[in-house]
C-alpha cells in the first residue's frame, strides 16, 4: 500500500490498517540522512562496521543480532502525528534526540558484531553481560560519578550492557570533550578503556554478522489499533483506593467547602501545565503522567473534593504530590510507597 493511499485517512480509519501493509521504508525519509550521519561518525573513528537499520515496533537491537531497529512511526509524518496523539510524544522525533538514541543502539550492535561482552576486561569494566533484559525499574544513584550520563533516567546504571552502550554513545558524540567533561569521575576509566578498545577495532570487519531474516523479527504484522492498545496498556497503572487519604489531605471535603472550586475542575484546568512540569523534572513518559492525572481527577469527583486554599498554594502542593508519586514510581515501579 502506498503512503498516498492511507496518509489522508482519519485516525479511526488508519488505526484499522496493519503496519506491515503501509509500505514503510527508511530510504527516502528524513531519517536516512541521520542514519548516514551515524555511519559518518563511526567512519571518523576508523570503524568500518555500519549496523544495518530496519523498522520495528520500538527502539531496540535484538539479542545477538548486530542491527538497529527504529520505530516505524518515525518513517512518516502522518504516523508521527498519530503517535503524538496516542502517546503525547514521539520518541526520537527531533534530529538531536534521534542521534542520541542511534549512538546508544549502535553500541549494542557493536557489542554483538565484535562479541565485546565476552572480553574479560569488558566484563571487569562494565560487569557481566547476560541475555536477561534490562529491568524496567532500577534504583539509580543520580550523583554517582561511576557512570556517564547520556540518555534520561541515569540509564547507564540499569544494566552492564546499558553502561557500555551509554559510554560508547558519549565517546562517539562529535565535538564532545569527554576527557574534560568526566575529569575526576570514575566513569573516565570506562571511557578510556572504550577508547582503547575501539581503536583496536579500527579497520577490522565484524566477527559476528549473522544473516538477517525479516521473518525472525516480524513485529509489525498487527493493526495500528492493536499496537496502541498494547503500548498504552504498558504505560497504564491501576488506581488503588489507598490514594484516598492523600487526596483528602491535599483537598477538602464536607459541608464547609460550599462555593469552592471542585478539585477535579482545578486539576482539569491545570492538567497540561502539571503534566509538562512533572515530565520535565522526572523525565517520565507524558502518557503515564497523563493517565495518573486522569485517575486522580476521577477519584476527586467520586470523593466530591474541593480546593482548600488559593490557587498558588494549591498548585505548589499538587505539583509536589504528583512529582513525588512519579519519582517513587521511577525507583520502585509503584506510584505509591507502602506504609
């Protein structure tokens, strides 16, 4: 199916289409020059392996396969528009964001192409790799100087493979003086080792480059509505009643609140500002924070809560509360700590 056949469909009609039937490809898109930029950056370091790029359902490198998969929605403006509507943001949309992710994924491809994770010094430097997936939740130490900082959420701390990938991405970034930036950090030792390791690979072809079979990675043979149903469910969380005490403390209930603005109306009026502010400082997905706000709004309606102070003070209290919930979620996988 050609893009002209579906690009003008309504969202409802488009959601009924199978992703695999949209005729998507990376060639000829605005992503192609950025992929070439990655290859140029690798060449400037003397590295000859160019990880092949394919469209997938998310950003990833398959375990053991030195290839980069890029989210399909980045291949067409119409799909980016749909992604933004469904998820409130488009991961890797801007050239800068795209390249940060590409450098990170290129590291995984290089680890497999050259079997780097099997090297003893690699293991001593970054830790033991494994086929276990990177955990969704981990406890980062924001002020640790043992890890570089490249992607959000101190991602290098989540797994030895990610520590290597983040270190590689920092090292590869053009014009970035990593020696100066990480002077005095323990992470500088990792960067120095990586620099030494990559220099040893200059001009050498990969030792592991299995044949790519698209059937092994057929993740797009689903309708867009199924894709988004799964993706949105991934970022949703159930809303337990034990938030009630917090909401009753944050807002007011009872006969004394007559004439005051309803808490649900207050949250609706400030919803976008709250979402943007919380996401800016926590780096959490907008969709997840938006769903949390939706549940808080519904519960405030059910409890018939009203604001109990002036807007400025109430704004501050609500922002602090939601930020606390989200930060707790980032560290534990649960919005609410158990008491």
